[in-house]
C-alpha cells in the first residue's frame, strides 16, 4: 500500500468508528450520524492528512467530534422538547 492509500484507509476506519460511537452514545440513526460527521469541522481536519490527525486513535478523534456535537445535541433536544410541548398543548385544546 502507498502512503496515500494508508491515509485514506485510516480516515475511513476512524470515520466508521466515530459513526458507531455516535450511534451508541447518542442513539442517533446511521444517517444522522453520518450527516453530522461529514459536515463537521473534525472530519474536515481528519481529511486534511498533512496535519496527521488521521494517525490518532479513533477514540481521540471522537472526543474532538463530541465537543463539536454536544452543543448541537443540546439545541436539538431543546427543539424536540418545544415541539413535544406544542403537541401536548394542542391535544388539550381540542
């Protein structure tokens, strides 16, 4: 394998592991996990192989991703709670 092939393999492997971690930790769908990962700053940095992030453990890179995801998850949770309270409010108004 060439150096570029190894780098691409490690990026893909890390991405796969981060996807598994997100699904397990946050009970998100595969589609939602992949959308978040591929649109994250962490993935952008991981893909820039000149910085060497691809050579770090998937758990370490996931910690970076989690720091990026937690504010998003909090906003998503608040929005879901607001939506649920509106639905509950509408049930009682009938």
